[in-house]
C-alpha cells in the first residue's frame, strides 16, 4: 500500500445534496490522485462521513494516510451543492 504525502497531487471535489422533504443530507466525491480519478457514489451523511468514505476509497485503491493525519490535510478540497440528478451514481 502506498502512503500519500504532500508531494502527491491530490484534489477532492465533494458534492452535497440536501433532501428538503425528508431532511437528509447526501454526498458524493471525485478524488484525483496524481492524475488518476476515482469516484465515490452518492451516500447518506455529511461532514465526518465524507472523511470516512474518502479513507475507505483510498484503502480500496491502494493508498493510505499516516495515522496522525487527516485525508483533508493532503489535498485541495472543493465542496459544491448539487442537484440529486447530478450526484455520482
């Protein structure tokens, strides 16, 4: 497993959608690591769930973060509000 460092080019775009009818929040993400793109399909939750899902995806594709660091410490993060139809499926 490869450890992500500050030398790696990591960019994360997080999309959020709020379901006004039921009061639920959903999110998706696109992660770019050194030019490779990985998608997280939309899932229920927000804030801490984003971090958890990012770590989970990184582990699945063979990357890891040092234990004393957060995923968001190593990358540029952009958050945008989306419509439900525009979330990664």
